[in-house]
C-alpha cells in the first residue's frame, strides 16, 4: 500500500491517490509494482534500481537531473542474519520516492513526521533526515553490543559458561558487516553533499555532510568493537590452550605416579632363574611400603608445586 506525504511548510500525510494541484513537493513510499507503474520516470530508472537492489549494497548514483540509490540495512536483532532490509530511492527536484516491499521506509518517515526534526521542508532535506534516523540510535546499539561482548569475556575468564567459537565468530562477522554498512552510508552522504548535479541547495549539502561525519564516527566505533572481538577470539584460544595443558599435566602426573610400580613389576616379572631378594620373606611387604612412601612423597611434591 502506497504512503504519500505532501511537503508544504511541514510534512502532511495525504491519501495515496492524492492528485497534487499546487505543484508541492512529495515524498512517497511504494512497493516495486507500484513504482514500476509510474509514468513520469525514464524507463532506465527502473532498470538501474534493479541492479542496485540485486547487489544488496548501500550506494548512490548521481545523474544529470536526478539521483538514485539503495540501502541494505543489517538486521540488528539477529547477529547471524545475512539478509538485510532492502530499500531503494529516487530523488529529483520535487519527488522523493522510496521503493520498499516491507514497512521500514514507511516507519522511518512516520517517525520523521511525528518528531518534527524536519525543519526545512524539501525533498533533499527529507532524504538527509531519513539517513540521520537510520543512524540515530546506533551509538547506543553499539554500546549495548560491546556490553554483551564484555559479559562473554567475563564468562570466558570465570569459565562458568560453555562458550563456543561460533558465538565469538558471529560477533566478529556482525561487527564487520556494521562497519561496512557505516562506511557505505558515509560515502553515499558525501557523494550527495558534493552536489555535482546541483539538485540540492547549500543547506541540504551541509545536512548530508553532517550525516557523513556521523557515519564516520560510527565506523570508528564499529572498528573498535571489531578489534575487541578479535581479542575475545584470542582469549578463547588461550583458554582452550590452558585447558589442554591442564589435561596433559594431569596425564603426566598420573604416569609419574605409576612409574615406580611399573618398574618393580617389570623387574620382578622377568623370566630369570634367580633375582636378588626373591627368597626374602619380607620382600612383598617391603615393596608395598616403599611404593606407598614414594607415592606420598610424589603427591606432596606435586601439591607443593601447585600442580594438583
């Protein structure tokens, strides 16, 4: 279902089939079928947007009298999801059209209308504020993501939870996706701010430059968290190595404890005609006592060294 806003002195929701009589600028949200049915666009626009959507990237293409672009917005609620929300857009001097088969674009525009942060009612400024709302809460989101990674680190140090390599890798891959997303958004905003086709005015150019700087700060934050995820992976590997060393140490201690008894068994088990001490009646008790004394000595030594 199409969503339409008329831009006068503020954003005014109007019916989707509203016929504009005064030439006011308009912002629309259409699905792909509704967008393809528009008659005032050049036929190549649909083809160009199809290419952008298939690529699933954040990108903008500057034309002589319009610009087109696409958003591939990561799913922040699922670290393992690789299917972003896809939105395309078209902007000319009087129209801003979002192509979205979901509800995200309509939700963002609805928030834009309700919050009233659109202090300059032009299609260019509306697009800049759309960018800004996409990034609005991401510093908080990245902070929460880092907090969850700190909890994972504590669990690794305390060894009170079963942590898997997959959990750490998921964090690292998600940080990489978010970093790439912010880099692409920063590039998009800066390309629009350059205003090569003179489609937006100077104030709107500054608005896009602010969005680009905001995205750059998010890039730095995401890269910091990505580095932290690498440290988590190294810590996890260290814990695995310590666990393996502990197991090998235990096996070594058990082996050492049994060496004296193995030696005695091997000595007196040899098939020889005569061995010294075999005819002594106290040989067996003597060997048992010596084995017990040696066992106690070794256990005390290992305990003193804090090996057990």
